[in-house]
């Protein structure tokens, strides 16, 4: 620890010298058949915060933050790193470029009578996601309604599926589950699609959640960032933002998970070429406006789950600061700890619980903060799915189904928690 205490002043001094100012947005694709990552370990929050600050100031791509590490993707190589990050102790590793981006025959149709459907054996581009949702809503039309929430800058539909069952209960609580805001987090959208399927198939099937529709209604937004998601298929597998114009001839895109209105701030990410650019103002992104409008007009939402990757974390508000806490944090932590335990039931996968800011870092304009503080949704969580860095954002397709299964257990736990706490 003494070594780190010596390095911190040097890191702080370096931070004031020569900030990274990109003239063109970097393509983050693989080099030499793989993605090269450095893992820096830390033993204190001060070190973690300074590692993250250094990475941001030099325009580096932070892949993940864990309990004791920060993963930084090297882009073209270690020459991109500031001198101190080149010299600090670290482990280097490479993640093989995935082969999921491949053409598929059309027309697209799948047997969706069971969760064993081959659809969940692969990742899918936007057109196949839309085809799946259309077929699902037709095959299970008694419970499913496909809804267009709005359109993106490039004209793509932002689709949600509303899942209900007629009940004697006058008004059931609703939960909303969202897939990948950050385009490269494919497993988040694939898991959202698996969950939509799990609420549809017969209750006799393992991992079916259809019986839970006796107690709740569900909305699932599998691909809230369809422009960015499609761009990860056509151009850059690691693309992060949406594809909105941002007033720069060289750069595009807003980080839509920093564009929500609660405690929105441009912060230090006011460069349009930054991976974390939050927009010129809150609700600038068409995707954010469309989803917020749906939330505002939909009554009795009791839980919101923002699926992400990677890290195996379930995190509650707040994200904008580490110095303020939700008034009912005890409930959020109790339910989060139970959900984390439930996540491990299917395959033994470990998940930890805590607040967004303390588990990751301070980030204003976060969707979970807005859902909790502005939309008054009492159980609002960001859920980082598998893994903890072995594959990072490039989780193999063979893991789609296991992740869907363990996330089903997490969602079921939260629904049962809502049932138990009816006055929530």
C-alpha cells in the first residue's frame, strides 16, 4: 500500500498536464485478432478513482470496474497509455475477437414454443431482434403486445413488449426491464429477449416465468439503443453510444446512460468525441426521451431493471454522487442482496450488491437515478451480468442461455419481494 500512496500524488500531478483531445473518434475494433486489455488492481477507493480519472483524461476505453480492479482496453496498443499507466503494476490479457457477426439466411422464423429454441444459441442484429419480437407477440398474442415507444435519429423503431395476464386484481404492479443502453453490451439485450420469452412459454417449463403474471405486468425494452447496436454489427463491435449527430464533423453519439435528467451534468465528458459524452443537455437523445415518456404515462411501476455487462453486480441508486443515499436504501439493499443470491441458484454464479457510485464511480445523468428519484420507482437497479473479465463484452454465444436462466431467477426473486411488500 505504501507504493500506491507514493504514486497517488504523481498521478494527480500528471492529470493536470496535457489532456487528451481527440480530433477523430477512435474505432475500437480488434487488433491482431483480439482485444488487448490491462487489469490494474487497487486496494483503496482513492486509487480506483485516480485510475478511472487518468483513463478518462487520456481518452481510454474503460471496459470494467470490479471490487478490486479496473480493466482498460488498449485500442491500438500500450503506446496509447500515459506514462504512469504504462508503468503501474498490471496484468495484460487478450480476448479473442468473436465470430458472432456473420450473415444469416432469410426469411427469419424460429420455433418459439419452448425456451430451448435455437434463437437463444446466437446473438442477433436488429432485424432479427425485430422479427423475434413480432413472432413472439403473434405466437403469444393473448399476453403480449408489441409497442413502438419512438424512433431513433436514424429512423429505427424503439420497441417494447408489454406482457400481461387478465386477473381479478384491479391493478397489478408493473416491472420494466431494459436491455443494453450501451451498444456493445450484447448479452444484456440477448438476456432481455430471453426474459420476454420466459414470460410467454408454458408454466410447466423450467425457467418459465408465466405464472408470475398472476401478480405483475411486465414491460421489456430489449434494444433501447438500436442505432448504436446495429453499428456494432456493421462497423465497430465495441461501439458504446447512440448515433446522434453531436455538432462535430468527426464524432457522433451520446452516452444515453448519462443523458437522463436527474442530476444531469456535462462534467468532464463535455467533448463530443468522448466515449461518455452526455449530450449538450438532458433528454437530448431520442431514445431517452421515448423511454422516459413511456415511463411517465405508465402507472404503478414498482421495479426497473437496467441490464448491463459486465461485472456480476446488482446496484441501486445513487450514481451521481457517493455522498447521498436513498431514503429507503435499507429496502433497496435487502432486495438487492436477495436478488444477488438468487442469481447464483441456477449455475453458482457469484453476484454482489451495493450502490452504483460505490461499486463503480460517480456518473451523473444515470437512468437508475432518474427512475428512482424522478419516476418514483422504488426498486430501481442496474444489473451487470456475466462475466468478471475473462470475455468482458465478448461473452460467447454459448453463455446466452445460462445467463438468461440465472437472470430469470433474479427477476423472479424481485417479483416475489414486491408481493411480500405490498405497501411498497
